[in-house]
């Protein structure tokens, strides 16, 4: 019995299957498991023995059902495998049968082909044998026949040319003549050929005149012109003349298109006028007309010209000479034509409606630029791309200048509105209006906010209008040749920086305006308003506007060569300081004029005993109050020194300086000057006309210092009597009890008032001072 109880036929089938599927039998004996049903060393008896020993009856029945199911599955798989292989076998059998039939047919055809080849070989051998002695003679006869045909062509050439002329087949005539021209030239010494050549030359001359007449015809199409030039070149006509004639004739249509473009908007018949107005009103239609008319014809001319004169075969000896003559003429014509075209385009763009037209203008520019770049590709040596960039740049320069001028006009309008508002609302404390003006009139804060917000909003609107020129879908905006100069020079320097400098310079010029009938000086409140505006520009507006433009118009190395923000802010700070200092000078001068006139027009020697404060002093206090209100609307309060109490201030008023009391005892002049100089030594030096700070206290203090200093100088130029001295005492005491509230240090007012009283005492003929209690009573009544 075989190993494992397996029959030899089964073992043989198993081995064949192992061989087919590549199952190896080189396995270690340690891994052999006879009870593994999937193992090649499976033994059924061992498997059954182990199964019976280790399983119960129920498990055996379950195992039987499981194996029964597996057997069914394997049977189905085997049936499927057998069916598939059977179909493949049938298909292979049919294919083999068909190949046998095809090969049989092929063998029959190959036999017939071999038979035909043999017959051909026999016939070839027969012909070779029959013609072997006449081969050379046949060659000579063939050569003679060819020569006779050529001679016949030459003798018939004049008649052929005439026939072509009659049939308007100029191209065929040129080909006939070009074919025989060299032969006639070579044998022109022979009489028969001379006659033929003479007749042909006459006909060709007529042909040339006919072609030139067609070339000069204004109604000829571009293709007809190209054919005429090509035929004339084949007839050896001078290339230079043909270049000029072709360009002149081909440019006729271009000139007509230029005239049509330039005539848009002119008057004519009703229909023509309506069409022109429609085209002139729509810049995009104007661009389409220019691209499809002028530029398309220029491109067609360049293409035809290149084919005729510049792209001739390299083996032609005249190619280089023709190119050297033709190319400069073409470039000169292109530049002259585009120069006329750009002038027309520039005029049309200048006519464009300012408001809301930049999007359409950019689209028109982009169409022109794209078309010019396509023309540039036809003849790069003409550098049409540079001309296109120049056209775009010149147009953007015009637009930037327009927006810059509009911003200047708008700012001038803001200043005019501010003047009108100040004048109508009586903001300026001068003349008769000052006495009736109220500190609550027309808040300057709203006016300042309105001007600053308008400047910012109009600038943002301008930036948004110009952003379309650097849009990503615009071809010329992506080229550094345009983008860098546009963003750096035109926008940042030509628009932003220039406009900011214009605002600052306009504000600074307010300090230089002199009084005249044609140009009245600006109201002082306007100076104050502009000073606050310049200060705001220094602190925020300049940085905001410059950064806004840099974000909207970025460029490589954008800040290189541009004006730094720090320089603009520094200039704004300087201008603001000049304005506020000029404001203090103007206001101080206005109050000083009132004080000077009141001192110079009064007779201080014969004046009556004082019973009231002079009205001019009340005016001074009122003007300072209004001034304090105006400045307080635009600037912060500012630091002050600690004020003394009312009791201590009153006690100081009762304590008249020793030098003043001494005048009751009539000391000499030497003692008076000595006491005055000693008081000055121990008092702080007061700077009258120095720069003020940007706060309310500093500004008002500067005006008060100028007014009191003027009062002091006017007193030094007058001579006073007893009551004149007492009137000055009353006036200065009134100023002191009211003006100390407006200054940063009340001692400043006290020092100046004491100097005024001391100078008055020195200039008094009968120096008898008034009692402080009486002065208090008079001032309290007023």
C-alpha cells in the first residue's frame, strides 16, 4: 500500500497539481502535520482518529455539516474553473483553425507573386537584349528632344507673354520670363536670341507699367499690393523704389483710419454726427476702432512687408541688400504713424469725462497696449513695446495731474468755506463785532473735524479711483517698466507727497499775506484752525495717507528715493509752529493797537479823577475771553502753576510796593530809577515774543504778554499827571484781577502790571497814588 494509504493515481494527480502551481516539497519534517487537511502530507486515518478522540457526538455532527458545506463550495468552484477553462480551450481551438485557413490563402498568394516575378524577370531580360545596342542613341535623342522643347519655349516666349498679358495672368508671365531670362542673357550675342530678348523686354516693360499702375491704385486690396510687389521684385525692379511705393500705397488706408479717429466729435451730416458723438462718448468703442482699424492695418502692413522684403530666401544674393534698404524705411514709417496715432489717442483721453471714467479708460489703455505688443512681436527691432509703455505712462501722468489739481481745488474750496463760516458766524474778535461777540459762537472743533475728514475722504476716493491702473487683470500693470515709476514717482511723489506739501505750503503762505484791497489778510481764527490742522497732519494724517498709498500701490523698493514720512512730519510741525506764532502776533497786535490808541489819544496831564475803568480795558478783557474760548476748542488746556488763594491775592493788592508808596514823600529821580532797577534784578526775565506751545494757556499767555508789553512801552512815551497815574492804577488793577485766570503763571501778569505802574510813576509830574481800597471799589463797580 502506498504511503499514507493514498492510491498511486491520486498521488500522481496531486503531484501534477503541485508541479503546475509551483508548490515545493522541500519542507522540514518538523513542520509536517498529518492531521492538517490543507497540508500536502495530510493523512485521513490520523485525522479521523484524532477527531474521534477529542470530540463529542454533537461536535462530530457539527464538523460533518461544516465539511459537507466546504465540499459543496469546492465543488462549485471546481465546476466554475472547469467551465472557464473549457471556454478558453474552445476559443483557442477556433483561433487555430482560422489561422490554418488564413495561412493557406497566404501560401497561394505567395505562389502567385513568385510566378509573376518570374514573368517580369523574363520580360525585362527580353527588353534588355533587344535595346542593348540602341541605348546610347535613345539617350541622345532624349537630350535633343529636351533641347528642342526648350528652344520651342524660347521662340514661343513672346507670344506666351502677350497671351498672359491679355488674360491678366501677370504671375504666369513673370514665371515664364524668369525661367528663360538667364538663357537669353547667356546667348544674347546670337541674332535670333537678340530678337527674342528684345521682344520679351518690351513686353516685360509693359508688364511692369501695368503692375506699377495697379500698385498705385488706391482701391487695391493689401493682398493685391503684395502680389504686385512680389512680381516686380522677381522682375528685378529696384527694391528701394518698391519699398517707398508699397509703404506709401499701403499707408493710404491707415491715414484714412487716422483721419476718422481724429475727426470724432466734429460736425457733419446728421447721421455722421450722431455716429461720431456715439464713438467719442464711449472710450471703449474708440479703443476698438483704433485697434481694429489703425493698429490692425499697421500689423498687416508689417507682416506683408516682412514677407516681401525682409524674409526672402537666404540663398538669394540680393536678400541682404534688400533688407538693409527696406528695414529702416519700415521702422521710420511705423514710428511716424504711431506718433500720429498717439497724438490722437492723447487728445481723446484728455476729453474723457473726469468722474467715474478711469475703469473704462484703463480698459481702453489695456486694449491699445495688448495690440501694440502683438505688433511689436512682428518687428521687435522697432521697439514698439517702448512706445506702448510711453503711451500708457503719458496717459497716467495726465490722470495723476488731474487728480492732483482736483485735490488742490478741493482744499482751496475748504479754505473758502472756512473763511465764509468764520465771517458769517462772527468768530473774529475785531472791530465793532468784538464787543458783542459771545464765547459760545460757532464751535471751531466741528469746523476742524470737517476739514480734516474731507481731506482724508477725498484723498481715499482719489486712491481708490487710481487703483484700477495696477489691477492684476491689466497687462501693462504687471510690467516693472510701468509699475515701478507709476507707484514711486507718479503716485507717491507726484500725488501724495506733492499734495501734502501743497497743503502745508498753502497754510504757511497765510503767514506771509500782507494787507491789501485785492487780497485781504486771513482771519486770525483761520490761522489758528490751520495750525491745528498741520499739527494733526504731523501726528496722524500724514502717516495714514502715505501708508494708505503704499498699500494700494506697492512696488519693489518702494521707499527708495522717496520723501520719508519723517521729513513730511517735520515740515508739518514747523508750519504749525509758524502759524500758531503768527496767530499770537496778530492777536497781540490787534489788542495792542487798541491799547496804543487809547494811551496816545488821551491827555494824561489834565485828566479828571478816575471814577471808572476805561472802556478799552473792558474790551481787552472781552477779547481775551473770546480768544481763550476759540483756542480752547482746538487745543488742550495746558499746564499751569498753582494759583494763590483770593485772600492772599487781595492782601498783595493792599500791600503797595515800597517804591510806589515812597512817591508820597517826593523822592528824587535817582532814587526812583534805583528802586525800579532793583525790582527788575529780583524778578524773572519775561520773553515776550518767543514761540508758544500747542496748548490754550501758552497761546493766550503769549497774547497777554504782547498786550501788556505794548501798554508798558506806550506809558514810557507819555507824561502823566496825578489823576493820570491813578487812572493807570485803576486800569492795570482791573487787568490784573481778570487776566490772571488766562495765563500759566499769575506772577507774570503781576510783574508786567507792576512795571507799568512803576514806569507811570517815573513819568508822572505829581506822583500821588490812589489808595488800594478805592481802587478795589472802582474795579468792583465795573
